[in-house]
């Protein structure tokens, strides 16, 4: 997938009448996949490129001064777009000039002058331009004058509820990963960069990769079975989210955030560690981006009497997860 940074780069790419869509696509959930899949299908029928236009930061960060915690950071979204098979991703900087651009002018600039689109697909209730006043009617009016067509797809429901990034975020924060995965259409995952830790996991025989999640939302503290991909290979592992109460005295056991606090940053995000121990591999992970898919919650994080007791429990966690993997492979 080609990634183009800004309208100038997109215009220079000289795309030939692609099928395009626009949105934040935070989470790349089933509703988003419905839209993106339609873009892909039409592009293949028309023998042209499929283009997704997204933003470098969440528009709410500028519009209201406070953005929600992201389900997927920009690098994570781009990775998921590529996995779906999209040809081109255009990343726009959502700034004051863009926020104040009149909807018809924005649509003309992006879809006609920059992308030379032949068709534009909007998700349900998608809005754009100053005041969020641009809609399908705006797009169709501009398209009629500029030579492209447009459509808006219907809403997507799961369990009777309209899909939204907000509902998925609330499910993750409350630990309902099953519901989150159903709405995402894939196991819930985080993407983080592996950074240097203090090496304490290695001293007890379980080296871990410490992840910087780049402000992606995470589930409640605890130990989870997971799957991660690195250098083209997939490995199972266990991931701990918490303050490591047995190995460190730093941090306090604060409560997990409620759904109501989903848009707020707290000390939890600063004090918590997200550490992954991959099974059956010793590959060097430092500096790599690691996508971790959460498959099973194993237990709560808790303090043990000593390091030996912690080691025994980690061994039991791994055994339990290996058994779970084997049962699903048979």
C-alpha cells in the first residue's frame, strides 16, 4: 500500500480516477470494513485504485480540544488498511485551515482537484467540512459539477446496536473483549513500539518486550494470552498490563477507568507497563512495532509473596494458555 502525506503528495501521485472514501476509521471496525470493502470491490470492478483518506490526528483534538483515546494509532490504522488490501492511503493533517474550509470547497479540493476520483463512498452519517455540515447531498452536488459520483452506505449493527468506535472503546475499558472483538470483526489488538525496560523479566527467566502504545486504549490490568507478529512470523505469548506489584514498589493500585472516563487521560496511562513475553522464540524485538492480539484473559494482576511465587504463577499462566491453544487447534 502506498502512503501519501497530505494533499500535495496525493496530487503529485497522479492517481487515475480512483474510488475513494474519507474518515478517521478509528478501530477499523466492522462498520469501517463494510465501507472499505465496498471501495475495494468497486475499484476492482473499474480497474482503478482504491483510496482511503484519513487524518494524522483525531479531528476532535482541534474541534473540542480533547480527543478520545484511540483504538488505533495512525501507524496501526495504516497497517490494518494494508491488510485489507487497499492500494493507497492519504493522510491529511487536520489543522485550523481544514477545519474552517467550507464543505463544498473541501470536497472539490480533495476528491476532484487532488484525487481525480471517479466515485466516492461515505460511511453512514459521515460529515465533513466546516461545522461538520458536509454530507452526501453536498458531495453529490460537487460531483455533478466535477464529474464524479457519490454514495452513502447504510448503518451496520452488531447485536442490535449501531457500530461505533465509542461503544468499542467502552467495551475494552470495561474488559468486555468478546464484545469488542465482535464489533471489530477481529481480535482486539494494540500496536506498540518495543522500548527498553528495566530488564526485570529477564532476571526471573521470562524476558518481556515493553510496549509504548502511542496512546492506544488498553483493557483493564491483568494477564492475557495473546498472539503477535514479528518479522513475518507469528508467535503466541502472554501479556501483562499493570504496575508489576511483586517486582516493584512504584505506582499504586488505582481503579481501572470506567466507560465514562474513556475520553480522559489519567495516571493509569503513565504508571502502567504493557509487557509481552513471546513463547518459543528469542528474537530481538527492540525498536520494532509489535501488534498484539488479545485472545484470552488469564487472571487479574496481583502481588505475590516473593519472586519465586511469581515465577511459579507465570509458568502456570503459560501452561493454561498452551492448553487453550491446543484445544482450539484440535
